[in-house]
C-alpha cells in the first residue's frame, strides 16, 4: 500500500470517528444572531419613553436627560455631523444619533454600569462601550472651539481678569486652577500605575476656571499616582506659562502694575504668576486678609467641580473603560457644562453656585453642596523652595488687599471667623 492510500485511509478514519463522537455528544442549541429585545429596541428600549416624556411630561423629560427638549435638539443638531452613522441591514436597524446621545446622557447622568444600561437602551454593553466614548468625543470636538476656547490674546486675558475684578474683587486674575481624581477600573496589567494616595485607582482632571464658573482649560488623563500638585508640571498650560508663551498682559497693562496671576490652593507651587494661600502657621492679620480674598475668588473652581459632580453621577463611580475612552467622557462633561451655562439653562441658575453679596460679604452656598458630591482633591504638595520673586509677588498682593484694594466687609468676615 503506497503512502497516498494510507493518507486517505487515515483521513477517512478520523472523519468517521469525529461523526460518531458528534452523534454521542449533547445536542447543541444554536445561538440567535440578535436577541429579540435588542432587535426591537424601539419597542422594548427607552426611546418610546423619551418621546412620551418629551410630548407630555417636560419636567420628567428634563429630569431624565438633565435638559429640556429644546436643548437636547440643539445639542443633537450640533453633534450629528461628527457622529459616524452606520447603514441599516436586513437583520437590524443601525443606532441613530438620537439614540446615541440619549444613551450617553443617561450614562453620564446616572453612573449606571453598561451591563445595567443595556437593558433600558436595548443596546449591547460592548456596543455601548464604544458608542458612549464616540459620542462624548463628538460633543467635545463640536463644542471646544466655541464653548471652551483657551485665551490666546492679551485682550482675552484682560477680559477674564475684568470678570474676576467685577464679581470677586480680585484684580489681574486669569483663572482658578484645581485638580480632582476621577475613579476608574484599572486597565489589565497596569499594576499600581493609577493607584493614588486615597487608596483607589484614578486619573487626574486638571482645569482652569473663569469667574463665570466655565472651564477655559482642561487636562485629563494623567495617572492618579501623580497625586500631588506636581501633575500640573506635565500639562501644556504649565509648559507655556514657564516659557512665557501664554501672551499674558505685562505689568504696564495690569491694575496697580502687579503681575498677571492664576490662583490655586496648597497643592500647587508658588510662582511669579501663581498665587496660593500663606501657610496656616505664623499667620498675621494681613496674611489672613490675603488668604480670605484669594479663597473667595478661587472658590469658582470648587463650585465648577461641585456642579459637574452633582449633575453627572458617573464621576462618583469607578468608570470601567479604557483610559483613553474615559478622557473623552471627562472632556465631554466639561464642555457640556460650559454649553449649558452659556445657554443660561436651569442647570446654571444662580442658586446652583455660591453667591457673594458685594456689600456685606455674606455667602449663599450652592444648592446641594456637600461632601457626598465632592470629588477627591489632589494631595497637598510637599513644600519646596520658591524664588524670591514669587514671594515678592504674594506680598505685593497682600499689601494691595490690605491697602488700595481693601473691601468694606473683609475685616468683618475675619471677626466672624469666615476666614
């Protein structure tokens, strides 16, 4: 018997043996291509409910999607050109931009898991894991130029400073800088890369906020292990600040010929263009006044972060996505926040933020502000040596607030223990 015949016999034997084993095995049931409740999501999903709320229950609609129908329609019109729309097939209908946006808003507003959200939307969890970041990216890219424009000219920086002076009586201020931790489920094989000082995994959201509580610069994605204020040193904003590339007004164009500055808390380093409170030890009366005035103006960043934490509950859960996807989710939240403020929607009504009375200094706390909605702050920075120029700038502003820049109620606030 030649080799070719032997090969044929072996193959035939193996095939016969395979057929016998298959007949003896348990009967296997073929999985359906798509489950009925997913295929008929327009019947079983939440879109019929959304349409019913839109037509007959506007308050419930606003509660469900965190905005009224007019704002939703405007948002949908703006982002639709940025969304990749797939074609319908004979097996199933593609997911429309309206469904994508509604699912994304529910994810941001509720913080529900994708496995939970799939039942109300009728969209699979794996599809949602791609769909939500894609829609978030569309929101960010559609809004960033108009609603989160970073100042590039001296006139724009002066306009921001005018807002701080008029509302918070702090001159030459370009914004309040702050950073918070966003909880994440760590990527596989990442070890302790994202493990922060509060003993959970996170990425850092760093932002600069103007006097209107709007984000004008956002950097997100640095791993939580960089848990102190040093994370700012890795941002594009800080790099340009050090290289004098921000086109800030010079001292001939500022009030009282003082340097143009940004405000931060103890987590950041003192600098020529960066002010932070004096340490609590060895505080004299003048330094207490300075700290009060600085914290009063810097509170805009705390309010902005408090607002997004209260309205977008996803920030209170460990987001189970790849870090690059979480970055677009965070960017969408920040641009969306600005969009709602500029439209003067109920999202930005006055009692949502802290409000100061400029005649007596009394503060009306923002609605719903509590530790339960606050994001985790950055770790306080280990004190380092600062330049003599940085110290001189702080002292110059301290002298201003105790002299020409004094406001009527600041002494009363100290007597009441408000500072």
